[in-house]
C-alpha cells in the first residue's frame, strides 16, 4: 500500500526513499514484510518485520489470513 502525504517528507537518517519493484515477484519467492501499528486491540503500536512467501496473485483474499503476521 502507498500513502500520499499532505506535505513533502524531510529526508534524514530515519526517513529515506525506497525503490519500488518494476515487476511482480514470482509465486514462491521469500520476501520480507514490514510495517507498524498494532495487530490486536490491546497491543501497543510497534514496528514489526517478518518473512512471508509470495502466493499466486489470483489466490483468494483468504490466503492473507495464513501468513501468520503479528
């Protein structure tokens, strides 16, 4: 997901651009997934990072529930 900022970000040690892919990774590719927020209503916000496998792009949305992300 991409977000649109209301004003330009100031680049520094902690804020840097990231290169976007030019094509989709093939099914079965091991990738790193990262993000921030909480996954349970009682948990605190935090940064998380996990490995996930790319599934066929036509897989049903329910496949997301199988990824076991925090």
